[in-house]
C-alpha cells in the first residue's frame, strides 16, 4: 500500500498545487486557460496520436478491451438513466446528462497521469484505446438523448449534424482516429517525428493535473451533495467493479484489465459539466459531482490501485 501511495501522492499534490494557485489567483484566469489549451490541443493529442500510430490504438487489443470497458460504461449509463427517470422523475434530457455524470470519467486530465505513473509507457497503449473512444461513444449518445428530450420531433438530420460537429471539434478524438488511420495505412512514424511527439506529449500530465486543480475552485457541493453522492457511488465504485468482473470473464490480460479498471475508477470528467453547461441543465449537480468525486478519489483510487497491486499477475512496475 505504501508503494501505491507513492504513486498517487504526486498526482494529488499537483492537483492541490493547482487548486491553491487558482484559489489565490497566483496565475491569472487567462494564463490558466492558456496552459489548459496548450495541454488539451497540443500535448495530449501528441501523446495519444503517437501511441495509436505506433500500434496502440483502438482495435489493437482484439476488441475485447473496448467491449468490456464500454459495455460496463453503457450498463451504468442505462441504470442511471432509468433511476433518474423512474425514481427522481426527471425529464429525458436531464436524465441523460445525469447518466453521463455517472459514467463519463476524467480519463484524460487525471487518467493519463495515473496510468503513466502506475504502469509506465506500456500502459498508454490500452489507455489510448479507451480514451479515444470515450468521447466518441458517450458524447454523441448523450447529445442524441438530450436533443430528443428537448426537441421532441426534431429532425434526425439536425441531431446527427450536432453530434458530428461535436466529434470533429474534439482534438482528443481526432488525434486517436488519425493515429489509428496512420497505423492502418502507413508505416510507423520516423524516429524524429516520434521523439518530437513524445517530448510534446510529456507535458500532458503536469499541466492537465495543475489545470484540473485550478478548475475545482469554481465548483460547489452545498446544494447538490446528495445527487453528487449517488453519482460518485456509481462512478467510483460500481463502474470499476463491473469492469473488473466483465474483464475477468472475458479473460483480459493483466495489464489491459488493470488499465481498464484504473480508468473506470476516475472521477466524473469535466466534459460532463461542459455538456450540462451547453444545455443549461444540471450544471450545479455536474460541478458538485466533479468536485466531490475528485476529492473522494484520493481514497477510492488508492484502494483500487492497492487492489490491483495484490491481484495475480500484477502488471504494475
């Protein structure tokens, strides 16, 4: 367990450093946006592109990894959607956004640094297969659900165009898609290009963790703590457990299973909040879920990584 704490402590220290810097306005809001944009539009896409282009993208693991992970995610999404509709009596659009909070994890800003710290470079390949598809699967699904809920009878063409536009504007999705196309049609990138992308991608972890911490100052828990608690039970406990069970049943190799469970254990991602803000529905709830989940993951993620470390065939370095 001490080894696990040694891996996760630097991650949360960087988040804490960003939170303090954001709270005390050590760096201006414009400066923070610049750091975040540089990491989101350049560093992270470079890291994911080079991983996919050198054979570590979607489909490189026979498809079982993706089926296990997204089968689990969609089960949690469906359960949360039904709970919101039948128990809380919310509308379809609000329920779809609630379900996204329960099933969409912070696999980029927090997941990539944790995977790199825990499993090293070998962990990036299976992580890329998941991260690239996460937005590609969940954002269009939630867009369709929200559009159907808000615009009953709206044309299929309008819904599809809204979905396609959101996908094309996402640099993470596009980096993985282009990396997979490169791996399929072209030889591996030359050494100088690969090294350039690896150096650029090396800035992903510290910058994204710092910006994640700084963003937490804008979220509040007071009003929506009950909903945030339900969301985080599903996200931090049910989803990783489900990935573990299905992964064991599917016979995933130890490294792939460990990376999948680790990414499933990430707290709710900021994209869920951005989607709520886009539709002006449940923004406070989504913000509370992000804040509470990030705080709670100090404990839950440590427990998950400790569990993985004790599992047979432990892949952690």
